[in-house]
């Protein structure tokens, strides 16, 4: 088997995986506390926690896939570190908004902005490594 290491993707996967786990635990705790087996029982706190976990499930895998593909194809390490940090920060900030009830909505906006910047940069990097 070839020796393939992906240090940037591996660190990002570790951080994002931990973030996702914390969001999942939050949903489970609220469900158990309130006895909600299915759905959100019209509970805004639970709905917010569910959406935060679901949004992480939607956004994190694509970012990690693009990061890994760029890293495998020899994308510039400094740029990939920067984009990985933006992705991790964006997802972390977004998770804080969804994971801690009462936080300001601007954290959600900032988290998504950083996530979208990272994803756009990763898309551009992937396109660049494919055409060069």
C-alpha cells in the first residue's frame, strides 16, 4: 500500500469530528431531558440544536472531501492550511451559535461566512490543481 499522509485533512477531520460529536450529544441530551423521541415537539431550543447538528452534517463532509483531494493532488500546503483553519473556525463558530442557547445570531452569520470562504477557496484550489 502506498504511503499516503494527509496531515492537513487529518487535523481538520479530527477537529470537525469533535465539533460534530458535541453537537450530536447536545441533541441527545435535550431529547432525553424532554422525552422527545422523534421530531422536535415544537421546542425551539431542540429545533435549533437539531438544525445545528444537521447543518454540520451537510457542510463538513464536502469541505473535508475537497481538502483531501487538494492535498492528495499536491495543492499548496500554506493555502490548504489557511483554508482548513477557515473551515474549522467557521464550523466552530457556527456550532457555538447552535450549541449554546442565547448566543447572538451574528455568530451564525460569521460561521457560515468563514465556511463559504473556505469552500470557495477549496473549490478554486481543486479546479487549479486539476487544470495545471
